[in-house]
C-alpha cells in the first residue's frame, strides 16, 4: 500500500533527524573538551544525509524508477577546522605560550541547527499524520 | 477461514479454453482475504514486538513503535471493512428469491 510507503519514508526522515540531534547534543556536551582519544580538542561533528537507495525488489514491483525516496545518514563528518585559542596558562593542556585550543564549536550555530532539526522532525511527523488521516478518510468510504 | 465464501458448485469449470490464449488462474475471494489477513497479522505482530522491546528498554526508536502501531491499526480497519463488505454481499445473495 502506498500510504504505508509514506510512513516508511517519514520514518527514515525521523531516524535521520534523531541522529542529527544526537551529533548536536554531542557537540554541545563537548564544547569545552580539550582531550580526546585521538589527541587534541574535540572536533565538531555533523551528520551528512543521502537519499535512501530503493531496494531492487521495489524497482521490480513498480516497474519504473521510484521517485519518492527516503533519507539515510551516510556518515558523520568531523570538522577539522582550527579551534578557538584561549589564553589560560594554568590549564594542563596549555601550550608553551599559555594558550589552550578549545573545540571549533559555535554555540549559536549549534542552537540554530538544533531548531532546524526539531522543525524538520515536526514537519515529517505532520506528513505521517496526514497520510494516516487520508487512509482513515478512505476507509470511511465503506461505511 | 479461507473458504468462507466459495463459488457455488465448487470451482467453475474452465470455459472451452481457446488455444493460444494463456490461461491465468485468478485468486478467489477467499484467497485474497487470506492474504490480507496474513498481512494484517504480520503488521500486528510487528507492532507488538516493537512495543515489547521498547517497554523492555531496548534500542528501539519511539517513532518506529508509533508508526508500526499506526500501520497495524490501519490494516486492521481495512480488514474489518473488507469483511463487512464480503459478508454484506453474501447475505444479499442469500436473501435472493429463487
């Protein structure tokens, strides 16, 4: 049923936005982290999205390329840009000049990204809800 | 269950099949209904399993549980409507004066 297809696409988008929110909360949690297993300060992470490739069976069933596609998170990108240098000679991770490299995370940027993730999540929930409402309306024909 | 509406007098005899024309067997209403029933049952059990896992604190996304339940709900309602229609048609035929 195609209505259920809408739900599958919406579900993939909800999952993708959840992962995005995960990376944002990781960035916010580590905004002051100066030590990581890889060495150096924490680096900003962000999710990279890609269209979900439709399965071979779906192509066979439809007999035509499917135009509606879901979304997947392809990978989590690490931003290797330079971090903020803060003068703090008493910090254990300060260099010989007394500067500490803080993570390259901008709080305002993370907050706006978070709002966009939430907005996108809500939009997809609305799409799923209207698919559900349409299905219910179609079932009312029989009554 | 599957044969709750069987064609009167069993399977209709094939009408003098013309040579060269491929004969395709069309599924009866019972078979179609059974497929729908199986699909609904699998949707219901999926929703059941997901809500169980989520209640047990498993790594299940909340929206997946809700969507699975919604799908199960829609397919159950569809099943009930199809059953009502089939039963109505059956009773209509049974009421027919011969």
